[in-house]
C-alpha cells in the first residue's frame, strides 16, 4: 500500500502521542524482534521503534525493518522510527487513512 504525503502527515500526527512499542538494543535485529514487530503491527497498525544502541546504523536497520515487516516508513526522527502497516484482519483496522 502506497502512502501519499497527506496520509503520512495524518499518521505522523496520530503517532505523536504513542509510546515506544519496541526498543532495538545492542543485539540489533533478530528473528525474535521481527516476529514481535509483525505481531504488534497486526494489532496496532501504527508503532514507534526506538534505537537505544547501534544509532550510527539506524538508517540501515530502519530499511531492514521496513522490508522484513512489509510496512511503510512514516518518518525517522532522531533515534525513533515510526512505521505503519494496515492490519490483515478487517476487525482490527482502527486507523482510517
């Protein structure tokens, strides 16, 4: 699903009040982290991810997260990544874009 700039702006505004869902620490991206992110995305659709370590390669890790979870990057501000993926379950879709 492609997101235009108006939808991206709306999602960024919605994410402002969200708490961080996952922290990426010194172990980086593991299969456990990816499966956890997929599960959270199925339930919440819009999440924040914080890079607590590996801050120098956060752009590379962000692109890996986006490709492995098949999500859309909303923005990467500082050490926080905001991503969106529409839930596959129609009953869990609570964000209208």
